[in-house]
C-alpha cells in the first residue's frame, strides 16, 4: 500500500473497450474533482513479436483483456466515479465489495509491462509438425520436442541423414504447418 492510502483495484470492462474505459475514467476523474484520490489508470499491455506471412511484427497485446487497473483511495466518491463510467461492468471482488490487489501482484504486472525485450508469440505446441523458415535447415519439416519461450528457442526433431536429430532453433525460425 502506498503512503497516501491508495491501493490498486481491478475494474471489469467490456472486452475490447479497455482503452476507451481508461480515457473515460481519466476524464471523469478530472471533471468530478477526484484527481487527489485517484493516482493511475492502467491497461496492462506487453510487446509481443508475431510472425505472419513471413513478416516479423511487434504488437502490443493486452495482458488481461477485459480488465483495467486503477490506483485510488476507495471511498463513496471514487466508487461512484468508477462504477458509473461507460464501459465499466464493475469492480473485481466479493459480494459487491472491491478487493485491493497485493503489492507483489501489481509489481509483477508493472515489471512485465516495462520489460524491454518483447515476448515471442508461440504459435505451436509440443508434438506439432513445423517447417523451418530460416537458417541452414530452411524448408525442413520436423516435430516440436520442447519449447522454451523465455529463451525464445524450440528443440525440434528434424530428419537428417535418415535419422531424427534434435536441433535447437529460434522460435522465429519455425512456423506451424
């Protein structure tokens, strides 16, 4: 909990309306004179590299689609401001009582958002057939044996010289068949 008593809460929104709800909340906070009670409104996102039609693209993906985080001092006024914002369906909690997030959870989400290295989107699973799209094994077909998303690598079984050989490849070098 911060020194001023503000805690982080999760607000449920219509899916796909997170950014709109964030803008609406920020406007309502200003107009309803709640700036001193609400610190931040955050839509948790992270960068992800995806490969489509052979092209690498970095895209921002929502970590929790349908949810917005808000740091505020919960009282009748702030509850009213947030609850009556267009697109907000309610707070996350029990029995209509919003529950604050633990500081560790908030720190984890914020550090995930601040990560400088984008995550690579894995479009296949262990046991699936893939084709190598880049490197010395280009156009080889193999089977995924192991995936290490944190390293951005996959161990693939390729048929070399008549026998299956494990080869470690970058996730961006392979695509699902």
